[in-house]
C-alpha cells in the first residue's frame, strides 16, 4: 500500500492488518457545515459516512443515507489508452473534502504511483528514494499520480491531506483533504488525474452543494437508531489521560476514537516498531524505529487490544493510527471479518510509551 500526505510523514506498518492513519471516507455527500450550529457540526462527524472514523460503514447504513437524500455517487468515468477512472464516491462536509477513484483496465496490486519525483520531499533512506526515482518512460503503466484539485477553476489550498490506496476496496484510490480548506458552500469541483504510462489527463467536473435539511435528518436518524455514541470514559496514568470520545458499531464494523491529554506531541500513534513486526520499508528505516522501551519518548499510543465479552476480537482488516480530523486523537477501525453478537461488553486496553499501567475501558455495546 502506498500512502502520501502533505506533510510527507511515513506511517506505514503492515502485519495481517493495515496500521496507518485512516484515509478516505466511504460514501458520498454534497452537504456541509456552512449554515449549521457548532453542535450540529460536531454531530455530523459522528454520523456514518461523515468523518474518517466511519469509513467502511455497512451497506445498510449507506443505503439509509442514500434514501434520505444525503448521499450521492457521481459515477463519472473517463477512459484513456484502455484505462478507466471513475469518481465513485465524494464527500464535502464544510471542513474536509474526500473522494474515491475506481480504476479499471489494468491489473496491479496497488493504485497509487510508487514513483517519486525529483522535487518531492520524502523522509526515507537515500537508497530507497533513488530506487523510486524512475524516468517516466520506464514507469509501469497504470498507477495513479497525485491528482490536481480545483474549485471554480482555482487550485484548492489545504494544509493537510492524504492521498493513496483505498484499503476497503481493490483498484481504488482515495483522496482526503482534512485541514486548511476555505471553500464556498457551492462550487464546481474539478479533479485532474494522470496515470503512469498513459498520455492525457483524466478530468472530472462535479457540482458540489450544501444541503442542511438533509444533514439534520441524517444526524437525528443516526442518534435515534443508536448507531453512534459518546462514552466519554477516561483513564489517567502518570499524568496522561486517554478518553474514549466516540464509538460506532453497526453490526459489520467497529470504530472508536481515543483522545489524549497531558502531553504535547505532533502525533498520537507510536512511531516505534517491535522486533517481531512485519514491516514494508527499507532496512535503515526499520532499524531507526526499533528503539528499546526504556529509550522511547513518553506519550505515544501503542496498538490497543480489543475484547468482546472478555475474548480477543478477531478481524481480517483494520486500521489503527492518528485521527486526522482532530489534534491529539487516535482512531481504530475494524472493517472486515468481525463476528460479534448484537450485544456485548467491549473492552479496550491501551498502553502508552513511557507510562506504566494499562488504560482499560469497559463499554456496553448494542447494535440496533
């Protein structure tokens, strides 16, 4: 999996699951927070399909949102040289802009281009960077390069964003612009994408419009159904507090956010790699991250243990890492392979670097 961010911070760890900052959202919406109260805007982030926490939401939840007029799927396609890109899903919520590009016509394990341009700012070993700086004529056909994004013909400015493979779906590429956007309530979105080994630009023009009445209906429906909750349970050890702020269980996926207080660090997820972890990266990078526990900086959240009725939760796919919508927040999303009952006691056990003791939370969960 290839993932890049505007900050160019490497955060790719692979075991039998994907461990990274969460990326794009599932579903599409043409709504936003331009004319709603702060309380409603906050509620929006807890509704399935809105906010990175809820990517991979179940089909039944997606269909409910579509029926309420909240969700749209542009399904605009462009084909060049046998390769087709389709804008399948789009979200604009007033604060963040996300979309998914489906790719057809070529069979490659990833969608995002693994090649590095000479002017890119990359944090990695010189050997790794050199191996990825391949002349365009020698690049393999079919990888999607970082798209250009315009609003009303002007390049969209943002301070933080993520671009890369969409882990919930094969042959899909996701874009998530999370901070620093200053877009109007209505605008024409232009997406310009290029593909390695293909001449011509894949260009899409999509009208985006805020619909607050539909938003309010969706917020109220989600709260009424009990699919979202705010446990607000906190545990403190050695001056650091973790709080389970938001939780979603819809019968198919399980998600929650841990807020961290008591320490000021640029990230929440631990950058350290254990010796038994299977990592896709250069040997130099791996060695630099294998730091003895006693020398690790205090305050980073390690991958939590998750239990249901006292038994470890099995899953085939999940994401763990920094929550890009909020400072000092860590997100967990288990998306596939869950086999949980409709009612159970959820136990979250988290550990923090440089802190003795486990941050344990017990939460009753019920799927409606």
